[in-house]
C-alpha cells in the first residue's frame, strides 16, 4: 500500500476521537501516515463518567497503556458486570447480576444452562443466574478482578472512568505516537466535484486538508450527516428513551466493581463508582415524562430531594447512520450512531469500527474496494446491539406506568429478536437460534440466557414439578463452594485501587 501521501484528519476529540487517533497511529504510525486531530476549544465533552465492556482492556494493551498508568489519572475502577434492579417484579427475580464471563465460569455455566433449560420445561430447579457465576461473588465481596500467578485463569473485566479525563490522557498518549493536535472550530466542510471532502474551513478562515477524514463531532455529525448527507436511521420506535439527567454524589467508602442499573418509572438510573465520586444518571423518555418530573423522581431515588447539587440535562437521538464509511469520510462515536448506555457498548463500537476500517483499508490497498462489506458489518453490529437492548424492555414485567406498559407490549421489534423470544418461550435451546442468526458473535449465548433468566422469564412457579434425579444432578451448594473457593484468590477492590494510586 502506498501510504506516503495519506493525511488523516480526525475532527472532534473526546474519548471516541482519541481512541481512533491512538489505534490509527499504532497500526499506521510506521507507514508514513500523517494524523491530525482537530478539536474545537469551544465545544465541551458530553462525557459524564462512563463504564466499558472488556474490549477496552484489549485496546489499552494494543496501544501500549498499562492500568497503573491510566487508571489513577482517570479516577478509574474495575467493572466485572452489571447489577439490574427492579426491572422485574417477579418474586425472586427483582435483581440479578449480568456477568462478564471468565474462565472459571466454564466449570459452572453448564449447570446454569441445564437448570435454566429444564425450568423452562416445567421442572422445579434453581434457574437464577446469580448462583452460577463468579462475577456475583466478586461483587458481593467487593473484590478486584486481578489474580496471582498461581490462579492461572483468564478473568474478563471492564472499567469505570471519568470520560473527560480519559480523553485527555489518550490525547497525551497519542501525541507520543506522533499524532498532531490542533485547536480550531470547523465552520464549513467543502466538497470536491466527486462529492468527496476536499478541505475543511475553520471559523478563522484557515484551510485544513486531508486525504481521509474521520467524523467524531458527536450527535451533529458535521461531516457524515450534515456535509455528506448520509441518512440517519432512527431506532425510536423500539427504544423510547431520548433524555437523561445526571449529577455526581460522594464516592462509596467500599467500591463494588459493578455498574448498577435500577429501573424507575420512566426509564432507568445508572450508578457508576469512581475513586473520587459516584456518577449517577437517569435515562428516560420525554414522551412519557417531562424533565422536571424526571429530575424530581431521580433525586427522590437517590435520597437527595433537597440537595443543591446541580443536575445536567441531556438529550440524545437513538439510531445509526445508513453508512459509516462514505466517500473519504469515516464516522466514529456519536456521529455514526448511539444506542442508549444500558450495556456500555459505545466504546466497543468505536473500537470495532476503527479496527475493521483499518483492516478493510489495508486489504483494499488504500481503496474503497471493501467499503460495502465494512458498512454492512458495522451496521449489522449496531442492529444486533439494538435488539439486545430492546429485549431488556420488551421482557420487563413492570406495568406500573404507561411507559413500562408500552415497553412490554411494543411490537416494533425486529424479526430477529422476535424469533429469539419465541424460541425461549417455546422451551427450546436458544443457542440454535442464536447460531443460526450468527448473533453469538455480538453477545455470547450465555449473555442472552442470563438476560432472559435473570428477569425471570420462566413458567409460573405453580406450574413447576419436582423432576427426576437426573434433572437435579447439579447441586447448588457444590457450585457455591467452588465459586467461593475461586474468590479466595482475589484481593479487595479498594486495596488494589489504593495500591495503584500510591505507586
């Protein structure tokens, strides 16, 4: 690939822009690419404190950043899963932990699949996922997901962090890789005769010219949506939430390594623990409640009704662009699409988009030969994540407000999700359906099973029967002993974080 004349201009900073810059510099830094990130000094970062999935650790490893370097500077903590509260009103299922799977779970997951499958067949077995995965115990004991060398099992985990500080850290790291940082506000995007981006014009009248442009300008999509007129496909019919109210509270004395998602009257509230504060937000639908009422409900939920802590109010649109790579422009982050932060998939989508773009660009020797395949792959991933998020709402048993009744009766769901739900309700092994649709590449089979089982999508207890001895071959007590034994190899979360800070 002749890359000596390839000038890359990334428009917009934030976490998405700087992840892109670091990945491109890592993969292309020795191939003659010139990478510049243009960031407006007048535009703030939406970030309010964020959680990630395990792939963020892979990103850090790829670009050469260690946890001891970045975590203390970004007030970061570890995350081993998500605790869902009050999404279900079914007895015994008002709370469950959605785990990030790790190698020790291979010894206990078969019992979960067995019990869950037979419970759907009407056998009286324990089918709640909290009994079968190490994550639940790590959260209960507030343990960090790091182990000594004599416990040689892979442990998957993500992080919580201050997204503003992480963006700043990644900016410094990118500079060390040769990425140029330019402060300027883009006022116009000028196209050439073929519809490609020719150059950018700053509000001071300066021209910024590149060969490839990356749009990281947030929801406005200044390049991909405004200049190149790529259509935006809304997911509003299946995902109702479009607003949020957020504010911080004091940090927890003992920090548990999980995000908490609590269903409220018109959406759900997140709780994200950082070392210096706790991030709180209420994601809701403005179609069912006004902003003042939502904020009041949220303050009541936190016990801060009379607090003078100022709240921030945010609006967002849920959906994706029709194409992510158009002409000589690639969209990343909010400019390419957004699915509400219920499963913390936003940064994973940024990583996936950039890595797959680099692959397609390399395979095409700098041409757009593989552009259509790339766009299809990224859009399919967006749609698969959408369906997984929609499922949380569609299967909720809450009926206390019109919002939840609308979620539970919403028929504007994809054929893909409908087939999965029908398979589960019929008592089938949904692994077959997931593999047929090739969905296990986005969320693994066990994640779908935990989601449906954790919210209690089982026959009514009055319909269950004892079952045979073979059906009861897995003993919960033995599984719990194994999990507790594994947990002995983990140190307290607070102790590990304190050690990082004092290095």
